[in-house]
């Protein structure tokens, strides 16, 4: 088996971060190496050098898009959201996200 992919979880709320950590830690091929809010994401990405930054955002707010633009050059960004609007998807991808996953309702 190869090396586990290193993940940093980015969310402004600690409870969703903890929930995502539990889910990701259950997968042996994935390892959570850190968690942070959007304001601290650029520093954490520089410190931890993850394979993927997983950003949870309710919508493409100015803060979420700025965070993606800042960290995308250093780590691929995947966005998790419950939003299904195509304009939201386009906004996240235009900011530099490489993946987008909508949750179920």
C-alpha cells in the first residue's frame, strides 16, 4: 500500500471540522494532518504541505473565494458545500478549486 494522502481541513466552525476529521480518518488511504479556519489557512498550508486542502463553504463568500485563490497555488483545493447552484460551482472553480462536491439535503 502507498503513502496516505495528507489532508488539511478548512472550515470556520470547529464542529464541522471535527466531523470531517472523523470521516476522513476512517479511510486508511487518507490522513488529516491539520485543521484551521479560513483566516489561518494560508499559514497552515505553508507549514503542513498537504496533498489536498478540503474547504467547507456554505457559499462562495468573499472570504471563501479569497482563501481558495491564496492557497490553490500551494495545494489542490476541494470544496464541500450543500449548494447546487451552477453559479456557485463556477465561482469556486474560477477561484482555483480543483474539485467540488455538493452534499445531500
